[in-house]
C-alpha cells in the first residue's frame, strides 16, 4: 500500500481507539480526524467537507425539524399513550417498540421512523421508569432489520439492485429479498430482546441524573367538552405520571380522596397532583387539561408561546409577607404562579392563599419577556427556564400529522426524494404554525450532524487512498475457489467496510469485486448481490455504521463500546442466518 494509505489506516485505528476507550465527544473526535487528514494532505478540502453538503446529513437535519413539529403539537404524547402503551416489563417494552418499527421500516424510510420515535421513547421510558439506554439501541437496530426485508427498505438495496441491472441486466422485485430478510429480522429481534438485559447498558439519561427533587402541589382543571371528558383516570394517562400522583379530585365542591383509576372525568373537575417539576411539565402537555387558576387565561399572548420558569423569592422582594392573590402577581409581572415549594417541599392549599417568604421557589407560567425583565431585578435570587415545557399546540396536531404522512407517502411511492420530502415537510411545519422558527433552530442536534458529516470525510480518505480497495481484494482473495467461502468473505468484507465508511459506499466498493469473482468462478452473481445488501444494511457494531445508530447515540447516553458489545453478537447471528439461507434461495 502507498504511504498515504498507511497513514489513513493509522488515523482510523486511532479514531476507533479514542472512541472505544475514552469518553471524548464523538463529534470532536471525528472533526479532529478530518482536520488531521486535511493537514497531512491525505484529502483535499472538497473531500473533507463533502459530508456537510451531503444529502443524508441535510435530510437528517430537516427531519429534526419535522419531528419537532410533531412534538410541539402533542404527537409525542399520542404515540406514548396509544402506540407504545403501558409495558409490564422491560422485555415487553422492547417488543412493543421494536416489532412495529421493524414492520414500518420494511416499507418506509427508516430514518424518519427513528427520528419521530426518539423523543417519544425518551418520554415513555421516563413515564414508566425504564432505562432509555435499554430502548434506543433496539429502536435503531429494529429499524435497520426492517430495512433488510424489502427492496425499498433502505437505499443500499436500491443501489445494489441498480448495479445488478447495469452489469447483467437482471434485478430483484420488491419482496424478493424477503426470503432472507424476514428470517434475519425475526432472528435478530428475538436475539436482541432475549440478550438485551446483559448486552445493553443500563445507564440513566443526563436528565435523570440532574432531576430536580423539589416537590409542588398543582391543581389542574378538566376542560369542559375537552378530550378527557368521559374518560377514566387510567384511560386519560393520569395514573402513572413519573414523579407525581393524584391525591384528590374536587367535583362541584365535593372532595374525592384516594381517587379510583376507573373514575370517569367530567368537565370542570379539579385534580390535585403532588410531584416534582418534571411531572408538572407532563401535566401541562396533556390535551384537555389546564391549570385551575383562571389567571393563566388572562395573560397576554397564546399559551403555546409561554414558558414555565422557576424563580426564587429574595428577601427584598416586595411580595414577601403577602399572599399571592393580594400581591397581584399577574398585574405586576404579567406572569402567573401555578405552584410554590418551600425548602424543597410542597405547600398545600390554594395558590392565592399562600403567604410568600424569602427562599420560596415559585413555579411560574410567563411569556418570553419575563426572564429578561427580571434578570437584573432584586425581587428574585434566581430565575431559570424549564426546558421542553411549552404547552403543545394541540389544535394543529392533525395538520402536523398530515404533513408527516404526506412526506412519507410521497417518498415511498417515489414521487420525490427523501431529501426533498424532508425539506418540504420542515418548511410546511414552520409556515403552518406547527412550529416556530426559534423552536426549529433549537431542534437541530448539531453534535449528531457534525459527527455524520465528519464521518463522510474519514470515509473519503479510506476510499481515495486505495486502502479500501486493497483490503477488500485481499480479504476476498483469501477464500480461494470455493463459492461459499467467497460468499462469506464478501459478506464479512462488506460488513467491515460499512462500519468505517457509509453503507452505500461499501456496497459500491465491494460489488464489482464480487461480480468479477462470480464470473471467474462461473457462478451466479445473485447470491453475492444479496449478501452485499444484507451486510451493508445490517450494520450494528459501530455508531457510524448507520445514521440511525448515530441519531440515538446522544439521547441514549451511549458510549462507543456499547455498540461493540451489543452489535457484534447481533452481527454474527444475522450473518449466520443470511449466509445459510442465501445459497438455498439463490443457488450458485
């Protein structure tokens, strides 16, 4: 190999070592590797920065905006309540999540499926006290397995099919590869769920580690003619809120303590909850439920444009020694107190009757200007905004869902590309008011986007220096003249390169080598093409092997080694199933 190929190999090995044995941020490591390759002249700027203009990276960025539109209109809560439901165990939770994802990914592009479910799975895990790290890798793996079932399940299958048509004028029909894809997906799902308790990390999310222990008492009212009227406490999703419980129900002045989960709600019911601040955020997002204080509806602007904040009362605050009602808090600050905590504990009773003291923590609903207005004020020691606490725009939920479905349908039938579909849907979310421009900007996960983009630069170096072609030829050449051994080496080679460069690039690189070997051996190229499809799609061993793996990297709190531990055994199991079945379905 030339010197630049050896240097590239050294950089790639060092990159993997840093990711595997340190906790360095993946985006920093990948960008540093690209900068190093640029500095020593292995790649030029066009190659190193090509990932930042790559269609896949831009598509993922646009999908973040689309998913934010679904989240801001309450779609995430609907998915948690209706689609995922209430699991009785971790294993059942994994099955309820992965089975429908696998089916959806067989016919839909798996990237938007994963993007849509990441926030829903995070909320679902918190609601039922599940480790999110036990769920997000299975989410990505299930989407990848679903992509192996049909020709349109992943773009790699289409790329290989196109290469087949160009080379021998023969390709595959939509469900041809299902003969192998379905068994691979089933075996992969069963293996993943049965071994998940040992192979998947049990790691709390960053939010869980920083969870605020302060407790509040909050009174919520069932909206007349709202979505909750006529539903039981359990059906409304009010029984298993994380960190909160319903202590009583006030109906027309009659107090109902120890409320039964089967109690039917009526318009005007007042529900008294006790819980931490995260639970108050959850209550704010439930459609048909609003704070019982009528002061909230006297504030300026729409509720969807307001925020929840916490403010600590100072000893110089003019409200000290007065009740919230007498202090005329809303008139003074254009904000409403919806709960009060003292020394970290809840204060019972009506909000308006609480006498404020220095050090009290107020939970406040206010417009965007409250924090700027009080940042230099001596009335409060500290004012902090609670993230992800905006009230969903439920009235636009159907519109947001329609935009998402239209995007998926148009992409699935081939009317537009995934890139164009994602960009159009993102713009539609903003223009229709499902999402503000500010929230759209905040929805972008720049660490994931930089990691994916920089990975393209590293892959370009592996290809441009001839390192990939040299290794591929050498590995496949080890098999000799036995067609089945050649098939195994084609699979292994494709899988290895998919872990380093993109799956499409790996398929394009290995296919001509495999086709030439099939011609020299005098056997059919079809089994080799299917092996490349399976190996390039079923990439589980590294986070850079497939973009959905990278998408769940940060939200799951994962490390590089987590993918090695969970992904290598799954790769071996699915490879064994595929390699046993491929020659039976497509003989040499």
